[in-house]
């Protein structure tokens, strides 16, 4: 699946005509128009590339939310929580501890490059995702699908403990972040 996710990113990048952040927006092919949020972006990718897994996660719903994907992954997959275990093609995900009735419930992104330095507690990770607020060094001017840099906070045991959204935001969200390889 790693290759199909990376292939999907290539198809999206080469076909991209329009994009924006749209809560619950889905796409069913790589037509060039991608109007979604992070969870509906992954719902769309999995419905195209891994339809059985997609149905297992969503059940009767149209798409899954970030916290639902996170919970599913924790219960059904071997996941990674150490920075040194991350690989290009992994899906990073986290959830809010208290899930709101509407709005963001967490986030999901595909790792496309990793900083190899182990000397810093904040490590740069290039991701491809859908967001309403761009990351550092982002290909997006505004919202939608694209790639940018986030910064993962790592403790002395190499465990990922938080995320800094971009270099323009100083706050580090402290939460458990996990990654899976499909």
C-alpha cells in the first residue's frame, strides 16, 4: 500500500486543478478537483486504493473522521510511536482527547520525507495532506491538498510526544501521535 499511497500523491499532484478545505468533501477519482478535509481526503484515497479497508472503517457512514481512523488503527494495526521507526509512505495520525461534536477531531497526513538528525527534540517531517492552514514551506497558498513541513516533538526515548503545525506557530500540541504502514 505504501507505493499506492505514494502513487496516489503523484496522481493528485500531476492532475491538480482546484483544491480547497471542505469538511466532508469526497472525491472518487484523480480528476484534478480535490475539495476535502484531512479525514475525507483519506476516506477518498482508501475508497479508491483499499475499498475493503475503507468499508471496515466507515461502516454505513460516507466517510470517517480523524479520531475514528486513529481508534481503528490502534485496535487493528501494529503502529509506530517512535520517530526512528517512521518511513516515507507512513500515515501519521492523532486525535483530540475530547472529541468535539463538530470541527476538527485530530489530523492525518502521509509522510513524504524525514529529517534524519537525532540531535534535536523537534524534528522536521514533510507531509502530504489536506488542511485549512498551511504548514511550513508549504506548496499551498491557502487551503486544500498539498505538502508542507510539520515538526514532531520527540523525547529522549525517541517517542513522538507532540506536533508543531508550522514554523509560524510556536505552540506544540502535546498528544500521542502514531503512524502506520499500510
